[in-house]
C-alpha cells in the first residue's frame, strides 16, 4: 500500500499552504526535534490590518543564543500572549464575513489554552484548524521515532519508520535535498507547488497570500477549501 508523508516543523497559525500540505499526505510529522530558529514561523505569523500586514508573535525564552535549543523545549516567556493576540484578532477581523461563526471556536482556542511549550501550543491550533477544514491526516511527532544525523538521512529515517512510500516536501527544500538518497531508499520524492492560488474576499486590500490561515477562514468560512489546491 502507498503512503504519503510530510515532515515539517510546527508553525504558529500557519498560512494556507501549510494546511494544503497536511491535507495532501497520510501522515504529517511535526519535526520539533529541530533547533529553534529566530525570526521564523515557529512562534509567529502574519495577519491583515488597515495599516498593512502585521505580525502576531508568541514571546519565548532564549537559552544559549538558540544554538542548543530545540523547538520542543522552547517555552513562552509571557503567559498573557494569548489574551493580546485574541484582542488583536477581534479588533481587525470583527467585520470579516464569517467572524461571528468562528468566534466561539477561536476565542476558546486562545483564552482557554494554558500550555507553556511552543510545540504544544502550535499543535493545539493545528488540530483545531484541521478539524475546521475537514482534514483527517494523522499528526505525529518526530520525537516518537528514532532518527540519525544529516538533513536528508533524518527525513529518510522518519519516512521508513512511518512506512512511507512517498515523501512530499516544501519547494524550498530543493536547495539542500539529496534526492539520490531518497531514490536509493525506494521512497518517491515530490515537491509541493504553491503557485496559482486564487484570491479570495480579503479585508484591507491589496490582496496578500502569505498570511495566517485564520485570515482565509474568517473571510471565506466553509468555502475556504476552494482556495487551496489539494481539496
């Protein structure tokens, strides 16, 4: 039997392409054994405002200049981040077409969360958003598997243990991926294509694709799947 697998670090309320990738595979492995990186998508994402695109950032504690800090060990430094983020979303999206429909869900996600580890916060949001989009892909953790060293070697180890026959990667990985290793392991390698997404009815023109999935859901609701490619 064939099985598609993707391996990606957990992101905070990521953009639609991230969920498109989740939906396109049978198992999505959160690679939070990886080193935490600053100014990345692990703890922040973007929303639309009348003044343009703005960042929502979860403040986290820093240890040793991030060099030895893994994503799974990263913890928040301000327990009130969720209250601020929710107030910001309400302020900028209360007039979105589907805001009233999804307000109870998002309000509980933010104000009802008590996690301190970034990985678990991201996982909480990913699971909830997958449910909204009807995505039934298995979400698992790299920590549940045993992996070796080297970028491609670790991915192949994860794929083998997950029983993958095909690995689906983001397009930016082409720069470092050792495609021959996948061929030697008998695992087909495919790259996700994020080009050609249609625009939707978004607040605050001009249109911007690279914003959180929350923007799409609050503007398009149950029609959100129409604006991704794998559905």
